[in-house]
C-alpha cells in the first residue's frame, strides 16, 4: 500500500467481460467483526483482519451486473475481478479478486465496498 501511495495505479472493474473504471480507490487493512478466524454464514471464510477495498464507478450501467455479486438476496458471493497496472520501473499487471460487501448508489455513481480475497500478477 505504501507502494501505491508513491506510484499511480489505474483500476478496472471486470464484470462479464465489460470493463468499468474504478475511481477514488482505497485499500485498508482493518479488523472484521469476528473474534477468531471463522466461516461466515457458511458462505465465506473470514480472518480477524481483512484487506478492504473501496472505489466508485460512475457508469451506472454496472448496477444490474452487481445484483448477483453481493451476499444478501444471494446465498453465495460471486467474485469480482479488478485489474490494475502498478507503474514503476517494471510495471506489474495485477488481478485482484474481491467479494462485494456493500454498495451505495447515488444519482451519478455507485460506491463499492469489497473484501480482497486474492491477488495475483498476470
């Protein structure tokens, strides 16, 4: 995360082969509401701390694609892929796998809150 503060990175939300710009991205390591590592609701595994990611999409055509991605009316999370290139001396392409935990829609954008479950270089 210190690296990201010093080097710019662009983030793309990849949903059903559609790409959406993810803006105002923040990644934090914060506590979860569990006292010990556990499976939450039989759906996903949660540690005591998790890397959380927030970002905003200004293209509201993404909203129908998110309905099956968040726990709530669904019995399982479907993963969301986020692509980024970290610019440095040697640029790295990274795929971040997340679970959507919350979304807040305004007339012009939708803010997504996610938990990072995996990341890999591509």
